[in-house]
C-alpha cells in the first residue's frame, strides 16, 4: 500500500461531486457494520514501505473514537480536516507521508472495537478508508474507551520503513473524549484478532509497545468544564505528559498534527527545496 500521490485538486473535485461539503455525518458514513477490509481478525501486519514513488515514507496513524457523539471528528476530517492535514504536511517539505486510519470503540461492549485501514498516500485511497469507517456509536457504562487497542496494533502489528531504515519514529494520534480503559484481557484480544495465544495487557504496557515505534499523542476533545472533564484530562496528563493535547474545537486537529509532525521529524525527511502540492 501507499502508492499514488495526494492531489488537492483531485480531492476538491471529488468532494464537490460527492457532496462532502453539504452531506450530514449519517449521509457520508452509511455503513451498518464494519467492512471486512477493516476487520483486524487474522491480520498479521500493516506496513508503511518506501518505494520509487515515495523514497522517504513517514508512517502516521490517526485513530478515531467512533463511540457516542464522536462521529463529529470523522465528519470534520472528511469535510476539510484530512485535506488540510495532508496539504500542510507536504507543503512543509515532508513529501511522502503515509497515513492509516483506525476506528476505536469499546472492547468490553462493542461489536467492532477496532477497525484498521491501510497506510496510504493518495487522496482517493485515504478517502476510501476514512469514509468506510463504521460509526458504531457504542461504548458502555464503564467510563472509558479502547484507545489502548490503537497502541496494541501499532506496537505489535505494524512495520514501518521510516523507523527500520532511518531511525525516524512514526506518529500515532488517538482522538477522543473519554479515559482509556486500563486492561486488555487475552480473551478480548482473541475476539478481536482471532485465534492465538495472547497475554493479558495493561494500558501502560501497550502504550510502551507503541512508543517503541511511534511518537504517541492523544487529543482530548474538551466537551465542557465539569468535574468529569477535568478528571479525564488529569488522568490523560498523568499518562501522556506533554503528549496530551487538549483541544476545545475539532478544527484544531489539523493544525496541531501538522505542527507535531513537522517539528519532530528528522531533517532528512524535509525537502531542502520548497515543495507545493497541486
């Protein structure tokens, strides 16, 4: 995966023809269940590889909370956030970003707690994976969501050339408004990934696994100023430190991602010649 280039002109034309600017979240995200291509069961690897077209690939994972009311984030990304992220990163000189979408739910209650796309570079394929995310709108009364599944998959089931060839970690962003569930029992992993032998994991163990390969960040969407919101932020701050990014508005996502990626990328990834996307 990862072939093709991101064309802003092509993406704009397609968005206009498909009505992304005017359609509601329910009109764009129409899936009533997880599509087979995004089912992690039986998957052994997702990889981000260099090619003649993309000699300096940079792996980026965007894991979206699809529980409750969090469908507003994927909707915003389709409407304007995704093209802004790709255009801004490329125009900053990082010519070969490869982005993978994940959908994150609740492994204690949901039917599809983890959905995984592929690492892609082209505007058409990135739109394909994003718009095919199943918005389950689930979750449960357990006061948390399964952001740790993104860490598990990134740490154990991805292989990325940026790290393996150039010692540049990729980037993993989770986005949500709840605490992270603190444990992943082996039976839950079996249900998600398929038959096999798995240990019981804690959230900190899986975060450390992901951090071996990725610069890991969490965006907490601040929904209000009540005590629960503050306690959620305090928990994330203790876990992530400066890699917790609190946002008041979903529109901050593309600017923050661009800033983080460009300021934490090795110089060899940044083109010395100004490069502008079409």
